[in-house]
C-alpha cells in the first residue's frame, strides 16, 4: 500500500494514495476525508509505517535533531531534506527519519532557507548568529512577561510597568512587553486592566492619575518654557486720553481687556474697549509665537493653570494697573440717550490703566441696585460702570431680538477654591480641601464684560472683512438642537449669539486664535484697504486652516480635562463633607443634575420620570478613578416642572452624559483580553472668557 506525505498551507499531512494522475493524486486521510493533492506538494512516498504512526514518530524524532549540528552537516548549495537525513542519521535513513528532518528544517528558517519542493539552503553564519540572538531575546522577553504578569496577579506592580502606566492604558505599544504583561495578567486574574493595576499599587493617587494622564497625552515634553525674553514694542504709540479699568477675578494674571467711558453728560459717549497687544511685539514664526502656537490656549483647572505664554511674557503685555499699556482699542461712539451706535474706530495706542477691579471682591458691592441708582454707589468708576451696565443691557436686548428668544441663566457658575496646608505651593496633589461656591450667571459685572467683548468681537469681525482681510470666525447656522458652533475663515452669522459675525480677538494672551486675529486687526489699522497685502495671513491662507484644526483639537482636549478635573473635585467634596444624599432634577435617560453642585449623574429608578422632576438620591459610592457617582432613588420630591427654554434646548446634555459615566476611556480594550483564538454648544456668551 502506498502512502504520501504532503504540504498544505505550511502544514504537513499524511494519508493513503487512492489514485494518481500526471499532476495530482487522490489521498485519503485517517479521518476518511479524501483530498486532491498536487504532485508538486508531495514530499515523501512510503509504504510503511501507517500515516498516523509515521507522523507521530517523525514529530518525536524531530525534537532530537540538533539544529546546529544539522547546519554543520548540510552542504553549501541547495539540498533536499532526504539528503540531509542521510547525512545526519545514516545512508539508509528511513521514512520516519526523512520526515523528521523535513519537519525540523521547516521549523528552523533561521538556519535553513526554504526553496520549495522540500529543498533548502543553509543560511550564512552571520545570519544564523543574528537570528539566534533574536530568538534568545524573545525567549528572555517571554520569561520577563511571564514574571511581570505573575507579579501583577499577586498584587505587586513591577517598576517597568509602573513607568509605562499611561502609555499602556491610553497609547499602548501592543508589542511592548509591559503591555503584554498587563494583558496576560488581566486574562489570568479575570480583572479589568484598570482594576488590576490599581490593586497592584500602580495607581496610588486618583488625582495624580488624572493629572499625569493629561500631561502625558497633551504635554509629553512637559509644561515648562525655555528661557525667552519678551521683546519690547518698538512703535511710538500715542497716549490715550482715558482712564481705563479692567474687571477680572483675583486670580487672573493674564489681563487681556479693559474698558473706558468718555463724554458722560454731553449727549455723546465714547465707549472704549482696550485689548492687550502682544501682536505689536512679535510676529508669526517668532520664538514666542511658536510657543503660543504649540499650546494654543491657557489650560484652567481648580487651583492651577498652564498658561499659553510664559509668565514673564504675560507680565510684559498684561494690562496692569498703574501702567500705560500698549493696546488695540475699539472706540464706539454712542448716543447717550438711545445708546444707538453712531460710529466706531480702532486705534493702536498706549492706554493708562487706572484700576484692576476684581469681581469676586466687588460682586456684593457693585450690584444691579447700585448700578441703576436704586442704592448708593460708593466705589470707583461708579458713573462709568452704571453707563456700561445700561449699555450692556441694551446690547443684550438687541441680540435677543436677533436670536428670537431671550438668554436665560438658570444655573449658577461654580467656583472652586483649594485650601492648602501652610507652605504647600505649586501644583495641587489632591490632598487639599476643596470649597465650592456659586456665582449667578449674568451678574452685573459679568454682563458688562461679556457684552463689551461681544461688541468688540463682532465689530472687528465685520471690519476686517470689509478690508478684505481674512480672520478666524465662529459661526452657528441656527439654534436648533445639535447645530454646533464652527470655526472658519469667512464671516457668517452666529445664531446663538445673535450677531452677524463673530471672532475671538479679545483674549490674545490666553487664546492663540485671538492673537492671530489681532495681527490681522493691526494690519487693518496700519494699512486700511490695502491691509490684505500686508496682513500676516492672506486670503485662502492654508496656515489659517491649520491653526483652526489644531486649535479645535487642543481646545476640546483642554475643556474635557477641565470638566473632568472639576468633576473630580466635586466628587472629592462629597467625600470630604460626608454627603449621603443629594437633591437633583431629572434630565433624561436616568440622568439627573444636582441642584447645588456642578454634577450630572445617573440615578437608578428615574428612567420613567418626566424631565424636570425633582428627586432625592442616596449616594451609594464614589469612584475617583472612573469619576463615577453611584446613586439610587430615595424619593420623588414634586411633580415635574416645565423645563425652561434654555434648559429644553441645552446642547450640553450629550457632554453631561459622558461626564456622568466617568468618561475614562482606555486604549486597552476587551479585544486585547479575549482568548487568542477569538476574533476580535455655545448657549451663553463666550466672550467673557
């Protein structure tokens, strides 16, 4: 009886020959299956032993063949496995020895190159040595992965895995041994990677985990600045005949904007909006510009911030009280009685900054009552602020006519203050006690600043377009749910703001697009109708589109982090104050919004309750790593209230839903842990920022 050993897709099979033609044969396997085999694929014909017995003997014998010795015996040229079998075993090497030699040669490509039809050629000595070194390295790596995985399962995190923590979880090299060790340990322990690493002590501070993860993803080179000297503004600038004042909180160091009022009581008032002018000091592609373009914005968080520009640069151009500061100023001439705009003019000048007013100090002093004359106004710039407030109300009312509905501020702004131990400075570490306070949106001082900045941004947006100069605009086609704000280089209406066009140009120390727009505005001041030829960015400049793309991505990442870290501090506040119950208002899909905290979370049992229903929830647990709040329904407090217009069209709910679930997305997913054989909006004015 005749048998045949053949290759099929890199595997060897043996069976009984049923029939044979010129180029093929029919072979019956031990399973009874019959296959058609090309003659060229047949490596060995034999009459004994039986196929199954031959394969068993060959596999056992193949393991005894010393590859180094076989390589020595092999001839220099092309040879067949049968030839080498006769050289290695004996001149009378039988089918089992020949088959063993075939199997052994086939599995050792580092020693023997396959030439097809059972022929081979031994590899050069240097290739063999290099391959053996590689094999040894892989063996050692496999042993290391095994050892690290065992440590992780046992509850200890090896130092190399600790060092690669953020890369493993968020930007993994899936061929890296550290990553493979975590995957292997997760499979063995049947634990999610995050739980596994936490239990192994790799994450000992949830706050630092979130902070360092953000730095790893967004500032891989660190947050420090190289030593740079802020260039002086060389232009001989005229001194403005105003006394300007800024309005910010006490922690603000990047004072971008200030206001002035002239002509009160004359019937014609000139309202000045003065913006710090770093664009006068350095140009695109300068060293400082490259720093700003790399960061694109200041990053804010409770107790800390990462500035777009070095502090030494900021302090050179910020609008500090007591100095005559270079500024780009917009002067709007108004009818004092009707507040109708008669004209506007933009100037480059030095502006005397008389005061830096701090709203967190003055909110309780400067109120709507004092600004409207219903209560005494005993503070600096009282008459100027009263006019600015009246103007802000008028400007807001006009925008609301365009919007088609009023802007409402039903939810307060929340302020976070970290109380530190004596001597504790620098970045927070999560051990601080957090105090959360509220500040009603649309407070008088906020309204003054917001409307002034909207006026400047919309006016400058239209003016540079009239001069044929491109800028970076923000637009919104409609206020329908889901219609997002877009950035582009051409003016277009902003439905949410209620203006014909809108730029960001009032925060050049804090946002890169504002700096870019300021360069364009300065070109218009200096060159008028020919500014398009002199502006740093020309019409259809691809550089503007690149800036927009980069800014959108960076700004979204910064906002996501700010939201996440504020959520972390809010959950920490719950822990620090032992809060066991929260009152909240139902949104949708089991999401509720806390009544007195900046917190959206899921509450089981509220799925069927109407929107606007107030409930009391029991706090069942807080996870500071995943940013999840576990809560259950205790009681329904009242019938559903009719949602306000602003809440009904709140386009932030999608983001709120993400925050409510923690928002911690890992790059190491379920497919990594499967067995090896398994197939795997701008609802409120944004100018004040």
